[in-house]
């Protein structure tokens, strides 16, 4: 499961509602939530945040919390 998938679980996000509100297919949302090789686009992140009434910056920080700069 990806960080987005974990976020969905913690917040009890209904993916069908997100799909309906954003136009992102349920299949794509499932891939984003479960496959670490699937890349989340900025526009998708923004739309998902709007659909679940979360600050896009909060969602970005949560989804990208494992990223670090190279020394």
C-alpha cells in the first residue's frame, strides 16, 4: 500500500465519491493507493484533496513524507 492508500484508510475515504467528484477513475485511484510504482500527478493530488476537503499541502506532506534531499 502507498502513502496515499494509508491516508485514505486513516481518513476513511470513500474512493467512489472521490472518483465521482474528481473524474479520476476508480481503477486509477486503486492503482494510486496500492501500487508503489504508480506515480501520483500534481493535478490528481490537488483534485483528491479538494474532494475529501483536506488542505492540498497537508496531503502532499503526508504522501511525500518519506522523501529526502540527497546530501
